């Protein structure tokens, strides 16, 4: 743990590629570390079960503010080109825009299959398990996706 922290700075990913200018520097120095960023309740209206923010007075809602995480995948330097993004498609393949050379050189932080706990190695900083999915209409009663997205 080169920087003596659990998480790195949050970095933005758009269409599968890191769009924060310092991504390459962070990943080169620390490996493919997970980033996080506390969000104000005005941006994301949900709260955590436990305290997530210590920049608050005890008992305030802000103490359980939502957190955004950035999970570096393989070849974070490449993503889907803007012209190839179809907002109405459900089967966009980010990996088709990432070369095998880039993926080998920049494997990302997702631990290999079978590893259940991150080792902290530059290419094994997080794991995940599928928790299922929920559709927006189930959550908020959305009826017409085209009207919502367009």
C-alpha cells in the first residue's frame, strides 16, 4: 500500500474508458486501485446503512452520504468512441475497442477468476459478485424507456 489509504481518488469512466487526465499517472504509480468519492445528497438521493462521511456532525443525514466508486477494468485508456455509442442499445461491447496488447499491458484491478479476496497486487485490487439486476420500471414505475432516455 504505497499511499497508506484504502482507496485512491475517484476517476471518471465514460463508455468504458477513463476520462480523468491523471488516470495513467495514478495507475502507473499505484497499480489499478479502486477510487471513491463521497457525493452530496443533492446529487444522489440515497443513504448508506453505515457512516460513510466524517465531514459532518453526528446524526446528520450527510454522515451516511452515498459513495461513487471507480473500478479500473482492463485497458482503461480505451473506451467506446462517441460515434459508436447507441443510447438505446442493450448490448454495447466495451471490450471490442480494446486491443489484446492494451489489455495485457494494462490488465486492470479485477482479480482473476477464483480469487475471492483482493491481494493488493497492482492487478488484483477488487473482486465482485453478481447481485442480480433490477429494472428502473420496477424501482420507480417507468413505463416508456424511449420517452425516458430521449
